[in-house]
């Protein structure tokens, strides 16, 4: 755990080693993609035997098995099913409000010149759901529900098989609850390749979304262009801006740190005294935490406490870090919001705990990491929608003016066929 003064932040931040491309990993993923492109299902099964816990002969999970998983969970864990239903309601409600922002329109740019937009969903989308250290049941909902609200016709889930050859029963049950049409027992880079390229039994999809390990992330990056993606997710991170309540700070830092040794939990505090109290609370909470070894490794590798001198300085640092999750545990948090612009999700006030965003509040938990919140947001309905533009024209002065202007620009660019094409439409 590092503790620094804000005056040292810039040099500390610049001194962090940028993540280097792992050439061995990239080469391995390229080999996987090439094999899946060449062989299809046999390659997927071969790599599953190498990397996953099982290599099922049939990649697609039978529909009756998925339905049975849903019924089994209702009988054995009714409280979990009830919790998932709460999450589904909130996620769907939020997605519906997002969808309402994407509308068809047409307007007259000038007399006779009508430009418009048609919002059209992709036809087939896949949600990749990791199931390594933790089975991410919530990721099923976060991916499927926005796609369903967007109007995607075919919804697919891909998740690694366990030793018995089927995915985690809770993941299958969540897929059934959220309306997945098909589920495939595939994990890793080979799953992303199969979905992006199509195989003998796996349909080629238009968009693949969802988090994953570094092999999954590399496959998504390498296949982008052949398939749409949400984002390339790295290790998760949180930044907390706080003025007091060290135990709450520690609780939220550990909630992030327990994900992975590469996860990053950071906090901005106004005094060294509060920083010391945060460290004490972290130690106390770690003592009874089942995932303490993971969380401790995360804190040792990248935990950070920054002591800031002013609100303006804290805001500048937060915008520089561009965290995936940004918590405001401060008095009058609303006054901080307008100046904060780089984050995946913002949690306003001490009651807006980040874990609610992970599970049941309705906002999406697939968010930009590694500072990419500087230029993008998280997974949403928009990732499953295409905004297609339209042009409709009728002859008249406005139309003629636009044609004449286009002709002049085309000649300036040296594209004489463009110019002639436009001129051929103008009435003498």
C-alpha cells in the first residue's frame, strides 16, 4: 500500500510502468483465432481441453437443461432468485430509459433536403460470462437485459464449462431468467473467436460483450472489426474521495481488491490522520475476510492513499486517474459532480455504495478500466443499436443549393465523377 501527498501525485502517476503488450500472450491468442477460423468446433474443443475444466463434445447446452437449471434454483435458492428478480427489474427499467434516448427522426436541413436517423438493433448478440475464480451471475443480467431492451432478436450466452461439462448452474439459471435464447459451454479466447467468426455449431454474432481474463480481452481486441465489442476490459478499479468514515472507506476498498490481485483500490483523503485510520481499518477488516489473500495481494501491488489539500486538487487528480468506479463520500457531494468528467460510474454520497452498482441498482457494471473512462463509457443499450442515417430529397431551391455546393467541393478534391453525379440531378 502506497501513501503519498498530492504534491507528489503527478511524478508518482507518470512513474507507473505502462502496461506492456505481452507478445507471448498475443501470439498465443492469434494462434487460437487462426485455428478456430480454420477448423471451427474441433479447435474450440481442443483448446477447451487445454485451458478449461472440461471439453464438452456438444458445445451448445440443451434448452431443457437451461430451463431445468432455472427451476432447480427456484427450489433450492429462492432467496437468490428473488434477489436476481429485483436486479432484473432495475436493470430493465434503466435500460428502457436509455433506449428512450435513441429515437428515429427526420428533419428538413433546407427546403427539399431531408436528413434523418433510423435506430436499428443488431440481429444477434453474445454475452461472455467468466466463471473462473468467481461465477459472475450478475454479468449475465448486465449483458442480456440491455440487449433484449434494444430489440436484439437472438441472445446468446457463452460461459466456460465446469468439470461435469456444463456451465455453472447459477449462470445457466440467470441466463434463463434474463431471456437467453441459447447458451454455449465455451470459455476463453476460443469462445470469443467462435462467436466472432462462427463455427459448425456456433452462430456468428454481430456483437460480443462482457468481461474476461487477459486472453478474452486480447481476443476481443484482435477480432474487433470482424465483430462489434463493448470495450476491452482490464483489471477493475475504484477511486474513493472521502472526508471521514475510515471504516466505510476500507470496506469499499476491499470490495474492489478482493476481485483480483491486479485490481486497484485507491482513495483521496484530506489528512494524514484519516489515512492512518484507513490503514488500521483495512487491517482489521482483512483479518476476518475469506478473500483476504486476494485482497491483500491487490493492496500490496497497487493500493494507494493520496492526501489532498483542496477540493480542486482532488478533482484534478480524479480526472487524471479516470477510474472505473468513482465514489464521493464527502459532504455536499452534488457540488463535486459538475467538475468530474472521467469515470465509468459515479457513486454520489456515502449511501451510494459501489457494490449496489455491481448488482441491483440497475446501472451497468461492465465499465471502462485502465483510464479508458477518458474517452468511453460503460456497456449500455447503445452497444446493441446502430444509428443509420437517411437522406430524402425533392427538387427545389434548397436541394439545388446543396447540389451546387457539393459539386464545388468534389471538384476541389479532384473527384470529378462525384461532381458529375451531383450535377446530373440538377434541373436546368
